C-alpha cells in the first residue's frame, strides 16, 4: 500500500460538519489518517460526534491480498 | 404456628437505570447491537450505523408495552372462548434534559443539523432544520440484569412522536423535552438479549 493512509469519517444522522473547506456528512468523507484525530476533537469541541467508518474485515482482506477484484 | 412467606428470590428484584441509544435507520445496512464480548456500559458500535446516546433524562427511561385484545364470548360459557390481539403498542418514553439541537431534533421528530466549526474571524455555528416528515431511527436500550451483566434491546425501526412543551423560566424549571419513541416493527422483530455467564476458559 503506497501513499498516505486514508480514513473515512461520518456524522451520525443526516448532519453536516464543516471545518474550513472540508465538509463531513452522513455519507462519509475521506480524510488523511493523520488528520482524523484532530478533526474528531475539533468536532467534539463544536458539539458534534464524528465516527470512523470501518470496512468489513473480508472486504479489507481482499483489498490487501490482490489489490482489488475478487 | 409457622409463618407463611411465598417463595421468592431477592436478587431477581431489580431497580436501575437504562441507557438509550439512537442510530440512523437504514434498511439495507441496519444498526446492530454491540458484540457479546462488549461488557455492560461498553462502547456501542459505530458501524454499520453509529449509535448516539440520548443524554440526560429527567426521570429515566420508561418502556411501555400495551396489548389490546378482543375477547370472544358465547352464551354457554362465562369466560372468553378466545382472546385475540388487536393491537400492540410498544413505546419508549423519556423527558430529555440536555438542551441541545440534537435533543430538539429527536424531540421534534427529525431534522438536519449543519455545524460550522469556529475559525479565524468566524464563529462556530449550528443550524437546525426540522423536517416535515418523520425521521426513522433505530433504538437500542441497555440495562443491568439480575446476573449483573448486560441486557440489551434492539428495535430496528422507530419514530419519535412527542408533545414538546419547552418551558423557559428563570429558576423554577429546566428546559425539558418529552419524547416518545414508537416501534414500527412487529414484536418478533425486536431483539432482547442478555448475558448470563462469562465465557469458559
């Protein structure tokens, strides 16, 4: 796996959290893994709970084994 | 003459609070209860749908289960020959005490909150848009059972039907939001699960 690791953050309901130009929605927004903790804390300070979207274990394993396809 | 006391087990008599959580309703990827390995009071899962606690309440959570029936009588028998269920009402009620937009959204039946984080020269701001249509949620409840472990309830789909009277007074009253969550699923589709013993080594 090359490049920066990404994580997906989402809001709980049909809510939107905006910080600068970044908008995090219920559908999920991909951010750099290194920024995720700071974003979650910024959201908490502003009264918003953000959640990390976790991939199902099987899907994650398939991606690591052959880079895609099944 | 010996006294008479009916048989009972004191440790089965319980009082105690319950924690109530809401999650977005999603038909294709529904919210699930925590894994069996998650202890009482542990973190509820964030996927496939994230659970959010409803916060402080004035007098805890009340679970209501009302069954309306139709009794069938015949002339020849004084007791009913049959009793059928006509309606089942399953509700979870509380008076929410945290005065936030999140509480208002749940109390008013649904809506959308947009939060703008504070930045240089820009205030932090939230806007709430209440929806005309009811939002659907999933409901989870957790309490302590007679074994000292978790008891969890999952209602896959509920709506919030409330009669909100928010009182704004100087000191005599808190701002409170009365909510009633109505189950939209059949009784068979509600999950009740409790832990009775730890796993063996």
